[in-house]
């Protein structure tokens, strides 16, 4: 019995060391990647910035960020602002405003009481693309960045173009109406 208790204690200590070590730095090799997004010279707040590695199958992974009120972003691979792996990336930037549809509470109600809502249509959902749609396609945006081994803190994405603020109907499975 004492042997079991000692083994259990040793296992608990080992697990604690592993868990506490993971909390300090969960991914090694990341470097800072931050910058600013503008559209026709104006800072863009609330845009989503996506980095996708040009090289498939390597160590690099995708990263994302959301711009703040000044259009500034700090890329995140796993933990907020932890950065990216050095290398070449294709970039997509989008800012969509979705309206209508079901609130979370209404969706839960319909899920829990399907018979009550059978045959009733779901309210229409619309999307307004607040950045030109071409920038949202990672393969067609024309945006790229190469992050050096020391990181980069002055990345600039100067987007240009007209924005159509007409709400578009969002259909199921259409990936944001794009």
C-alpha cells in the first residue's frame, strides 16, 4: 500500500512539472509579427487577419489576429499575441457584419423544442463586407508577407478599393456569402 501511495505521489509530481512547463511556453520558435491594416488610407478596426504558410507540410502553421481601434494587429498561432514561425505566408483580410438570423437563445430554444418550431422558417441572415471581398480569399488576395527569423513589428497592409455596403443574403453553407 505504501508503495502504491509513493508511486501515486511521484506520478502526481511528474504530471505537475509537465503541466507547469507547458504553461510557460507552449510553442517554441515563434517570433513577433504585428502591423497595421488600412483601407484607402484609413485604419481598419475589427478586421480579421489570417496568415497561411506558403509551404505546405512544414513546421509552420496558420495564424490569425483581429485589428484593434487603431488598425493594429498582433498575430496569434496558439496563445494571444504569441507570434508566428518565420517564413513566407499568404494573407487574407476580412471584416464582415452579420445581421438577422437567430440569437443564441432562439437557436437553443429551437434545438431543445424542435416540434414547437417545425415548419417555421429561420429568419434571414445578411452580411455586409466592410473590406473588399477580394482580400478575404487567401489564394486570390494578392497579399503576402515574409516574416524574418527575428520577427517583424512594422507589417503594413494598405488595402484599396470600393466597398459595397449592400446587405447580401447569407445562405446555409456559403461561407460568409463569398
